C-alpha cells in the first residue's frame, strides 16, 4: 500500500466532507451524521407505519422502473463494506492498530459481504427492485458504511483493556449469535423454494417456529450486540435504524402471511418470541 496514497482520503474528508456537514472536525461531523440518521429513522417509521417498503414481495413500478434483483441487491448493499475498505486503503487509518477496532470492523465487513454478495446469489425467484428504492438503499449503505468505517479507522481507538471489558465481551458474543441466527434463518427461507419456484411458503424450522421473521430477529440482535461492544453513537444509531426498519418490515410480513395462508400459525409472534 503506497504511503503517498494513504492521506488522500483524509484530505477529502477534511476538505470536502467536513464542510458538507457544516463541521470543522470529525467529532462535529459524526454528531451531524447521527442526527441525520435519527431524523431518517423517524421518516422511515412514519412511512412504514402506513405501508411496507415497496421491494421484494411488495415491489411496485410506481416507485420507478424495475431493476434485476441480483444487480440491485449486490450494488446497493456493497458500499457498506466497500466504504470501510476504501478508507483503510486511502486514509491514515490510525486506529487500525487496535485489536478491538479490527474485530469490530471485520465483523461489520463480514456481515455485509454475506448480505451483499453471498445472500443475493442464493435467493430464488425474488421480485425486481424499483429504482427509487434502489437509490435510497445505495445512499444509506454508502452513508452508513462511511460512518462506521471512518469511526473505527480514524476517529476512536479502543485500548487493550476494552477487549476484556464486560461490554465488549458480552456485546461481541451477542453480535456473533445474532449473525448466526440471521444466516441460518436466511438459509431456511432460501431452501423453502425449489429451483424454478417463485411463490411464497410458510417458513418453518429454527426460530421460525416461534416468530414470522427469525432472520430479522437475528439481525436486530446482531446490531444491538455490535452497539454494546463498541458503545459508540454511530453503532447505536445504526442498531436503532435496524430495529425500527426490521420490526416494521416483520409486521408487514406477518400480516401478509395471515392474509395469504389460512393455516398460518395464529400463535406465532411477529419478531420477538413470546412477546411481539
């Protein structure tokens, strides 16, 4: 990695992104980004309380021309892991020496490599994605990928004591458990359909025996653990976004299954076993 290239990212952040966010330093920029995220979450909550995000089973051409599922999913989600990798290459990455920073960022990147590339290549028969939803997801992935990556690479360096702290040990364990639930539940959904099938079936197995959206439950747990392990505002606001978006998404899925399948288990909860 050329040392001459490393500072270019820092110059871009200091010279262009700080002014863009009305900030004079990283601390002020992160404050602005967290507030922007918070108001975005509020808008998501209001809109999803009225209607589901129009992609997947709710896809509609009313929100722009439709893009092929694999192309849309891979390109809209990939900035989540590409941004941190670009920052690692193009900035001084002064916090990369910390093992805690490495573990947090590597966990984040692994999740999104699976979510961006492996998962969409395994999904069968998904509906196309409206252009407006694609652009919205692309912008969010870029924004959040930069926010998480820059925080862990250039802003806050955890010391070695944090590695054995109750917050990190508990949080990272929860993160890994959530990731395992998410990936396993995704695989159960993928294998519900045989090759060539496009319809929807009642999910069974694993936590799907208790909730409609076991895959979403896993991801909510995952990012809650990530937020606890890092105890950072960027991670916390992302965990809040994930919880709000996925709970509403799960609620719409639950209502969809109840309407579509007369034999759908009436005792099955939406996303949290025995609770909701």
